[in-house]
């Protein structure tokens, strides 16, 4: 492996530890819940989930788990 690549690998490891460098603007994921899979999207600082609880409360365990997981990597969120 060349020295340039070694430097890039080291830089990537450092970047990965500095979570404040990352800001998600959108994503679409499948969340494997206890009972079912759920589609969760994030776009324009707004979460959406296809679970029944989210429909009535605009927040759910799936979106809150992602907020915790991605803490400091999301812009200020707005409830849909």
C-alpha cells in the first residue's frame, strides 16, 4: 500500500470520530422494529415513518432512535 493511501486511511479514521463534521440532509432507510419493518425518511429536517404511532403523533420510537444515533449529525429537526 502506498504512503498516500495510508495517509487517507488515517484521515478517514480521524474524520469518523469527529461526528460534528457530518450533517445529513436526507435519507431513506428500513428500520427493523420488534414487530415489523418500517420505512423512515428524513428530508429537509423532517422525519417521516410509516408506523401507526407516527401518523398520530408525528414522532415515534423509530425516529427518536435515529435522532439519538445521529446526534449532532442532523440539522435541527422539525416535526412533520
